[in-house]
């Protein structure tokens, strides 16, 4: 059994003594550090750190931690957040017709690879309840038309609240979410795009890639912002192709990439290993 | 010792019997086929084939081959060309300040990996003669300014002719060649671009990549057309990066990619393994 | 819709005129060749070829093909076989406790990536029927002990015959099949081993890899022979690891490799793209 | 310009407060930490850390550092070492007939990628002085026979001392060093082996790989121990091959791997990013 841990994420202007202060605080309160990862950006003087420590041996309750930590945070003008491994995050999955990412995420969740709960799936078109119900997952179909988009997004926000969703994964969900939804979930919506962004943003990337005659195709998992396919990139990977590959072959090869790249991004998010800084991600892995 | 070979490249509308006719012709003339590679594009009905065969056992001289082959070619409305391994291609390298690709190509040539002659190097700025002369390579410096570009390109064309150059490799040559040069050497100028095109075309791709926060960087070798960074792609590869990598790190990691991707494209060109069809390459490898 | 095709696989001593004879035969009988792939081994003088052609336009029935082809085959002392895409192969899957490869293969079959039927699953321990029955797949549990191994292998052979199985996939099946079974299915049992063979053959390869401190782990799909983990390799891939990865992390990273490598090998087998020659595979892909 | 830095490497039994004590010490002495990297091995309770900090702002001289640090080290029973970026390491390269790794390392050194001095090259057979002398590198030829091996190794040790060599790189040096040399340079001799160890240890790995029919080949950089090809692995990589690749092709593809894998290992060593623990490496990268 892995021990119960807390993950403390910090970002602030760089200066001497931050690591000493933070790790000194934890030592003083008997927290054994399991992982310490730090990054200083020489270009803009930002300091970022992730500390994962055993939460059980500490002499502070969660509330006491917040109070005791405050002076340290103030001294260095820190932004910070803490997450506990025992608070399993609640993930909603949104999906359209293709289910390879949906199936893959649920498999990884079932076999323990992703420490996350999946109470909710939302689809814009097919009804996935026959597949999901036996697994104890509630699903809703919210078809989108030009005229009902606003209403359906309101309904979606309602569902996310009702099911106490922490973050949303767009598992090949083919509708664009508007700022109505996106602004409510900053750095909490993960999308998989089937190209190595920024190449082939927008629709039908495999057709674009085939037409251009590239020799690699890729997949990109990123946080969703209101700027289409331009949010902070979490994970990317590529695979070689050649002239024999038809668009169908790209789709097939891409499926394997999409699911591994998306799963990797979800795992990093679930384990609180990502900081977003100036539209880029710091990934402590 | 590898045997002397001929490489026959064919492209024509697809129909039944092309392979039989071509390989039947070769069998009839006692040519032992070493490699037969074929590609039919279901989308546009094009047929492409590369046949490599031992040229020594044949009962046809080069001139006789052309005459004897003509009826076969006409029957299927073939475009075709033949190249002989004993005719070593003559390659010119163009370079600016960075020499990693130049050095790498010359090393591969010396150790026999590239069966090619390198009689000529042209630089737009630094003088590489101290390095090149001991290797028996003539080099010229043709600095480019706004006002002299046309004159220098004329001079370049002269040199290419004088040194009987078959194809040109832009080994991190940082000037843009105009149609004056490009139109004279269709599918015979190979460039290395330091990004996975079409992402980050144009200048300073590593800066662009760093700014966008991608998790892979790449390199692309392509034939040069008058459409900047948009010619047919021959070879591409990528390497993973992370948030710790500065622009300098990308430059370092990119150097390794650039030289292997460029060398791979040059080798394919030298061995007559590339056909260009509708701005895409068929690579028989 | 893809057209119905036939795949003709040939191996024989190399000589001039084989390709001409084979493709001439097909042209004569109005078979349009879609893919022609050939390999001559300079070391041992073996010639191998795979021809895929549209089977519908031909003027020969299956029986007539065999008769008409015989003289060509005899002339070059060919070993050969032909397979028709309309004869969907029947695949049995054998599995133990871990189901990631089982699930993955079935997903690929359902979504059309693998043109194969799966009538039968055999497990040595857990009962997978709750999962398989809704998909219309019959499953049997054949637990293996020292004393019953021979009896259970006889039972397995019976099942393979009863369900008219063409080939068997060991999808992380943790028992060793004896020659009783293996000799009956030469080049028709595919195993996935969780290391880059020949490194870490035998049991617990991830533990071995962790202990040795390697920086990559791999997976290998191979045909099963009576020589443990030493049969002809069909597909391999590797993934980078580092000192932070525990054995559990290797298991997790390895799962992704295992399923893609195994799926790739199964696809190649299903599409008749593999020839075995002197314990090595020729993979026409 | 990068700032002058010191790298402090620590390993000791894990306990609470080590990071706090070490970083507190540095903060107290005004050392700005640029990189902090830590690893706790849950299996054996070892704690490892690398701290890189600006050495110029510190209020301690090198000698004062050692004295001041001693109590911290004793408190946690630390093994530790410190290295200063201004002390450029002195690297000797040993080589036989193949020079691709030699050339590559020297190129990387010249272009600033490797912050290292190369005063000495030792070859067991060809004389590389024509190539090395113009670069200001002294080279010696120490041919090895059965009868002179001991004498030549003594001579080698003399040269290493005379040229004040910090570490040795075997850049495709084909002789086996005996314990006479190896025991004198623990974790200070880096070898490149042309396979993904532990597969194909010993001689002619590309021939072994070809015979086994693997679908990937690899290269491994490792510290040399007296146990042949079994020392701690620093870096590994692999590349795909197929049935068309002859042994010569493996040699060609392998060359690219060998030089990048070796260069990567040398860079890690030069930048003090490697700890050896129980025949495995902790690589802080």
C-alpha cells in the first residue's frame, strides 16, 4: 500500500531560501518528504516547486496546516495549493462517437492506474448508457445544435456541479466548448487533439497531415482555453508514418497515440504534477 | 563489395500488368532484380515502382536499354528514369555559420555511408576553406546582401554548372533561395528545417517552440520549392523535451535530430529511393 | 469498402525471372496487384515475396488457381501459400489473471481494426465468462497443475479443433505450453513477452530489468516454439524509464507496450504479412 | 553566460529533515539554488540528492565549505561530494579503428556542448595523431598483445596521471581493461556497448542481433567494472530495424545511436548528474 500523501504546489518570484523555508517547515512538523521537485525559470525569474510528503505523521490537521503555512507563503509572496491523495478527484468524461479514449480511461481507472472516481459521462450524440450503466457510471446525452448550445452548456454546468466534478476530460468530444463552460474550469478541462499541435489545429487533422505528406503524426493533450487548440500543452507524442499510410491508417495509428497521450496527461493531473505558467505547463514527472 | 546496380523509377496511371511487363522485360534481358518496391495510390490511381537490379549481367548497353524500354514505357504511359550506382552523384553543400550538418555529411561521405562526391561547398558568410581544403573540397564564400542577391545567385548557378553538381544540400544555410535557383533544380535541392513542419515554419523555430510550450521538437528534411518551407517532405523525426529545456537546450537537442534527419534524406536521394508526386514523396525504403 | 483480396506468399531459392513469372501469371489471369513486396536474402540466397491482389476480377476459381499456379511453383521450386481476405481467420485467446491484452485485442476486433473472428477464450485460472459472454465469446477455464497439465493440453487441442481455430494468441498467458500443443501449431501461436528479448527471458522480466538498472524496457511478440522465449520475433518496441520507476511503474509502462506490440503482431499475422525463415521473420509491412 | 556553479551530491539513509538541513545550510550562506533534485528509494531506504547552486554569492571559500558542511553531513551520516563548474574536468578518450564516437565527442567539445578538456587520446592500434595534433590533442598508440598487456596498462595509468585525467571514455575501444586499470578509476570509465545490454553482451553484438532476428537494436553507455559489460548503465537507446537490414545496415544505424548515447552519458558525467548506488545509476536529469 502506498502511504497517504499531500502534494504542495508553490509558485513565486525566485529568491534565496525558498526551498529551505518550505522543507524546513515540513521537517518541523514531522512530514517525511517523498518527492521534491523544483524549477526556476531563468527567463522570467519564476520559481515553481512540488513537494509530496507523507501526510499521516504530521502534527497539523488540514486546517492547522493552512494557518501555520500562511506566514511562509506570505514571506515569499507565494501562490500555492495543497491536495491530499485521500481526496480522490472526481472526473467527468465527455465523448462523441469514437470511444477508444473513453474505454481506455475507464480501463485504467478500473485496474488502479488512475486514482480517480468517474461518476459522470456526457455525450453529445450517441447514448453510451448500455455500456456505462453496468459499470455504475451515470451518463447523459446532450445533443448540440446551433440553437440549443447555450442551454446545453448550462445543463452541463449543472451536471458538473451536481456530480461534484473536479475536472473534465474531453475524450474525443467533437464539439467546441464556449467560454460559458471554459471560464468556469480554468486548467481543469483536458482535451486530446489528434495532431502534434500547433500543426494541424482545427478540424480533420489526419486529413490535413495526409495532404501535407508529413512523415510523423502526433497527438497532443492540453488544457482547454477559449483560444481553440492553443491552451497549455501537457503531453505530446508522435509516431512515424509513410507514403503507404492512407487516412484510415493514420486514424488507426493515431488511436493508439491518442489514448496513451491522453491517459498520461490525466494521470499527471490526477497526481497534481502540473503547474500552468504563462500558457505553458511545468510537469513534475 | 556490393554489385553495380541500376535503379529504374516508374510512375504512371495504375492498370493490370505493369509489374509483369517491367519485370518481364528485365528477366528477358538477364537482369537480376535485387529490390522491387511498388506503391499504388488508391486515392488518385497513380502507380509508382522502383526496381533495383544488377546492371552487369544485362545484355543491353545504356543506350540500348533506352531504346528497348521505350515500347514498354509507351504502352503504360510511363514517366520513368534510370540511374546507375556507378555514376556517383555530385553533391554541393551550402552552409552558413553552423557547421554540425556540414561536418556530419562529410563524415558520412568519408566513411562510405553516403556514396556521393562532394566537390563543392558554398557559404554565405564564414570562410570554411581552412577546414575544407585539407579534405580536397573547393569552397566559395558568396555573402548575400539585399542588393547583390541576384548577382550571387547567378554566380551560384555558374558554380553548380562548372562543378557539374547533381544536387544541392542546404546544411543549415540561412538564406532563402529565389526561383532563379529553385526553378533550375526541381527536386534537387534538399533543405533541413529545424522543426516538425508544418509547425514553426519560417525563422527561429526553436524560439517559437519554446514559447508555445510544446513537449516535442522536430526536424524536417524536404525538397525546396519556391513556396517557403512547404516543399515535399522527405524525412522527419522528433525528440521529447520538457519545461526544463531552455532555447539553448532545444538548439542542442535539435542539432542531433537535424543531422540524422538530413543525412537520412540525403542517403535516400543518393540511392534514388524518392519519387515526388503532388508535393508529397514516395520513399521506397 | 476494401475489395476482396488474395495474398500469395512465396519463398524459394533466388534466381532471375521469379517476379516476372509470378506477376505475369497474375496479369494473364486479370488479377490487379495492390501490393507487391519482395525480399532477397544475400546471405543465404533465399527469395521471399508477398503479392496481394484483387481476387474478384480473376478468371480462376480457387481450385483452378491451385492447378494453374502449380507449373510456375514447380519451375522455381517454390514453397507457397495463398489466403483470401474473405476467409476471416478464427483466433483463440489464452489468458491468465491480467486482462489488458485480452481487452485490447477484443476492442480492436470490435472496432474493425483486426479482421478476425474470436470464437474462443481459454483461461488457466480466473473465469472471464461474465465479461466475455455478453460479447458472444465462449470461454473455458482450464486450470493447470503439475499432475493435470497433459490432460488439460489434450482438452485444449480438442477445443481448438472444435472451434476450428486458425491461430492462438497468448495474451499474457502465464503457463508454458509443451510440445504437445506447440508442435501442432507451427508459426500459429503468438506470445507477448514483457521484455526486449533476448534480454530478460523467462519469469519476472520487470523485476530483472529493475534489478539490472536498464534505462529502457521493452516488449516482444513472437511465434512460440518449444524453445522457451526463443521463437521468431514478429514485433518489438521499447520505452524509456529512469531510476524513479519502481517495478510497479515498469509494469504500468509495460502494459501499454505489451498491448500495442501484441496487437501489431496479431494484425500482421491476420493480414498474412509474415514469413518465417530460419527462426527469423520476414515482415512485409 | 551561465553563472559559475557548485554541484553538491549527497547519499545517506533516508530520514525526515535532510532536504531542510541541506537547503537551509545553503540559504544561510547565501547560495542561490538553481536545481534541486532528490530521490528516495523506497526499496532500500536510501536518500540521494543533487543540489546545484551559484557558487559566487556564497560567503564560504572552498575550504570553509568543507569545514562548515561537516556537521550537517555527520548528522545524517552522509556520503557526499562537491564539484565546481569552473574546474573543467579532464577527459581522456580511448579508441581503436572506428572513429565515429571520437569525432563526435571532439565536435561536441569544440562547439561548447561538453564543458570538458580533452588533453589525451590513447589508441590501441591506428595512429590518430595526424587528425588530433592540429586540434592540440596529444595522442599515444599503445598496441596490446597477450604478452604486453600488463606493461601497456601500466603505461596507460602513467599517462592518465601525467595528463591529470579525471575520467576516461572508451569510444569504441575494443580491448578489455583489466582490474589493474578499472580498480583505479571506479565510476570514472565510461564505455559504449553497441547493444541494449544485457542483451548481446560480449563481442559482435550486431551479428548476434541479426542472427536472433530482433526488431530493435540498441546502444548502452555504462561505467566500466571488472564484470564485463555488467557495470552500472547510464544511458540507453534503441532504433527499429527490419528483415531488410543486413549486419552492415545495423552497423550504420548503430553508429548514430552509439554516438548520441555515449555523448549523453558523457554530458551527464561532466555535469555531475550521476550517482551510483548498488550497481545502478541515479541520473538527475
